[in-house]
C-alpha cells in the first residue's frame, strides 16, 4: 500500500479548505494542526474568514470572491510554520466531576463490560490528563484525547433518545463533555457542573483547543451545590497552578 503523503489539501465545498496532517488521534499530529492555525492567524491572509482545528486537520473558511483555493494553498506552503520550536505551554483546567450512580447511568455497565469495578473506572477516568482536541458536533461539545486504553469501549447498541447536558461520556477510545440535552449513543459515566459553553460568559468556551483537562471527583452533594453556582453563571472550573 502506498504511504499517504501529508499534508493533504482537500476542498470542502466552494469556500473551505481542509489541511489534513494524519489519520489518527495523536498529539504530534495535533501539534502540527495548531502550529498551522497560529501561523494563519499571524499571517492575516486577506480572504481567510475563520479556522477550525480538529483532531488531525484544520478547516479554513475563506471568501471565494477574494481568494482561490490554489492561491490559499500556495500561501500556506509559504507560511513560516513553527517546526521544531517549543510550543506554547497549555493551560490545564481542573474540572469537578461527579460519578454518583444517579448521574453516571452507564458506569456499572462500562465496569462490567471492561472487567473492572465501578471505582476503578472512576479512578482511570479521573486520573488521566486529557487534551482538548476540538469542539464539534454540537455547540461547545469538547472532544478529548487521553482516555486510558482500559476504557476503550464501543458505543451503546441502542442510543438514548434523551440525555441531559454537561455529561462525561466515552466511546471508541474518546472522551467527551457535552453541553446541551440531546440523544447520545455514548456511555454516560458522570456529570460535571462546569459549563464548557456559555453564551453569556466571556470567554464563551471554557478552554482553548490544545488545553488540558483534569477531572476532580466530587460527591453528589458537592456536585449539586456547584451545579447551582454554575447555572447562575459562576465558573466552577479552575486553572491548575503550574510548578
């Protein structure tokens, strides 16, 4: 099989270009995506309207009346990408998480399926440091990488038709924090009082793509109190103190 060469430039309709750097969820690939994103922002290319980083690619929205895809690709190839330079240190957010069975509807199932105890599932999930790879699918849905392999479980056989907001869900080797009520086929193993997406807050998104997330277990009573504060507009996550 021929090795695929990266980066790949793929048209996404008539006014967007995808620059793809790989085919897997990998920090090194994501670092290249973010380096290109920073370079594009710094270059301020006329006609580029917005950029959206994902696990392995960057979506570039542009004005087709001011920029052609060929010209954009040429400008990208000429950009001074930060190769080999020290990347900016990510901010780490401490996010309260409640794994009480009343909120963690699939915790027991995940534990049984993965041949673990529920407590071990909690220890594994809350003991990992996650990278925020992208926002997507629905407003503010935070897609995280770094889920322990022991929690790599397939999606539910039958999706739930309704699920509340601010869930901690896992499936397919990924971890996700939701922001709005909607159906899901992922496994619900906890809930957070933190609003990752809040239109009336500045910034609207809790964390930047590339930031780190660490979950801090709290009991049900603490979650309830923090959730009330979060609903009132208070930010109940906190940045970690760096040594």
